[in-house]
C-alpha cells in the first residue's frame, strides 16, 4: 500500500502542472483525473483510519465516557451521603435545642421554687424573730416594772419614815407598800394603758 500512496503523492504535482498547462488553476477548475485521484486517496485514507485509528479513538472515547459516568455516579453517591449527614446534623441540632429548652425550663422552675422557698423561709424567720423580740420586750418590761415597784416601795418607805420619823415594823411596812403600789398605775408604764 505504501508504494501506491507514494505514487499518488508523487503524481499530484504532475496533475497540477498539467492542469496549469490547460489554461488555469487546477483548484478553480478541477479536472476529472484530479477528482478521481482525490476520491481514491480519500477512500484509502478513510480505510486506513477506519482500520487503525477509529478503533483506538472509539476505545479512548468509551474509556472517557466510562470515567465521566463513574465520576457522576460517585458525585451522586457523595451528594446523597452529604444530604443524609446534613439531615442527621439538623435532627441532632433540633434535639440539642429541645434539650437546651428543657434544661432552661427546669432551671427557671427550680429558680422560681428556690425563690419561693427562700421567701417563705425568710418570712417565717422574720416572724420568729419578731415573736422572740416581743417576748424579750415583754420580759424586759416585766423586769423593769418589778424593779420600779421595788424602787417605789423603797422610796415610799423612806418617805414615810422621814414623815413619821420613826421606823415601821414589818407588818406596817408591808401594808404601807401595798397601799402605795395600789395607788400607782403601772399599766400606763407597760404600754397597756396606751392601747386602750
């Protein structure tokens, strides 16, 4: 086949020269021989390409198509996996938010309960302290009144002794003190008279 091709290629300049001698450019007005040789060369070239080049080109295109198909399938699989992971992440995020809301609600409830308990305990403690203070005040008032009665009794005895210039015996002394104490209004001193 090589000798045929070399003869064809060698014959082209001769055909071109012959066409020029006929009076014009062989490209503008091709001759019948040139057309036959061109078709013959095209046919031979086509057969050579079909036998040797086209199968390899087809294989390369098939490999490329297979590679592209595999890449697309891998990309789709990764997309599906990514979508699953995203859905799982969103679900976990939703669960985490719900748990956080529950924790916050429990914390608020505990804080409210603790505040209520502390307020109630404070109120109870205050009432206990007020009650204890009232008892202390009453005890101190009684003590002060007793001290005042004793002092009034002593002053009465002293005043009586000075007025009478004599000493009284125990019975007279006791009677005089009781009479003086009955005349003094101690209820006004203890605050009982103020309330009335």
